């Protein structure tokens, strides 16, 4: 039995929602919630913590004496400096470098996220239009920063998915040639505004997994305009379908996008360069026609073919075995 099989998984029990957590659980022995951790404590145990927030919220008396590897989604937090945290895991090299700047001397490993295979059996194309479709996914109202001390989103910070870019991008395109597809919550105001301007809009709101994958098949070009990501997993899921991505350089995008071959990347969006990013995204969209998208689909799928959940599980198990091997 591998070493990781003796590791406690501090999770949320919300496995239907978090596909990454499902895979972490698969290489640990038992799972406990925060409430259960408060009762039993974690003294002397090796722990894989699903969320830095879960660890931060536990009292020191509960954490003391454990060795813990913490998974970092995308928020750059100081939790790596906690004495019980012996290592971190993240999904991309940008996050790894940022975490290493904390100068704690603790290792930060990369477990390449999976998901390139998830949407393939579900994706459908059901809505009739000959226009090229621009696909947007996620939670439009997701905050850039979450205040863990106060337990709420930081109201003074902008939205992480950069929905304010949508209308400026649309203003630079022809509604007779393009359509928009939105999947997830919070996009209704943008869908309404586009519809009022004469655009074709496919908007299903929040769709439960795996049915949301059906609507991935409606897209021709995937727009990932976020300011900060650990993944996002939809980047892998849509590329697994052969959909061309246009991404800001965040999350795993710089690790997997070869500009011009399997997607495009823009400059970073900081909230002050809206016109520049809208110009850049629109020009990249205009450089793509249906023939180019079709011819690139195979190489796009191939470029993420190894980014599967089985490989992610092997990475996590190897990391945990290595970290917890020492006495």
C-alpha cells in the first residue's frame, strides 16, 4: 500500500461539485470535514488539505502536531507559512513561482490538472445558427479576492472573470457573423445587453454537471478572460473538444497554449487596459475562420491529451508519498 493511503483528507464532502477534490480523495485513506477535525483533532496525522481556507479556519490547537500538504486553487495566501504546512500543491507554474516567493523554503509541487476527457461524451450542438460562437463559462460574479478573516468576498476588489470586457469586445465584432454562448451563473445582464444590441445569444444559466458539458459543444472559440485562475478546468475541457481558446495569461494557460498553434493569449488584464485587451481579443477572433478552427481541432485535442484525471491522481499520490516518506 502506498504511503498516501494513510493520509487524512480534510475536505468538504461536496464531491459532486469539485472534480479535483474527487481525485484527491481517491489517493487518501479517509476524509473528514472541518467539523469532524475539530472533534478528533489532527495531532500526529499526515493531512492533505483540499482548501487553504479550511486550514486557516481551524484553531491552532486542532492543527498542532500534524504534517500537512495544502492544495492551492488560485488565491495566493500566506497559509504556506503556517508551521504545520510542510508543502504545497498547485496546478500551474505561475502559481508555483508566486508561492515560492514567500521564501518559506517549503517545496511547492505541480500536479497537472485533468479534465481534457470530461466533456467529450456529453458535448452537443443543438442551437441552430451558422455564426461562429464565442463561449464563456464560469461564475460571472466570482470575486478576485476572498477575505478569509471576515468570511466574505472583498467588496473593493473587481470580479475575477472580467465580465466587463464582454461588451467592449462585442462592440468590435459583427453580430451578423458571431454569436455568444454563456454557461454559468451571473451572465444574464450581459446576455440581455447583447440581445438588446441584436446579437444571437445562447444562455442556459447555471446547469448542473455533467449536463453543462452539453453546452460546451455549442462553442467554436473559448474566451477565458480572467485576471486569476488556478486552472481553469473549462480550458482543458473545451480544448479536449478541439475548441480554440483565447486566454489571458493566467492559470495554466501559459503552460499549455502555444500561441498560433493551439490557441491565442492576450496581454494581462489589469482593469485599466480595457480598450487594449478588447482590441487584442477582437483582432484574434477576426483572425479565425471556420476552416482554420476545423484544421486546428486535432492538434488542440492532442496538446492536452495527457492532462487527464488519472494522470493528476498519479501526480498527487507521488507527491504525498515523497513528502510524507521522511519520519
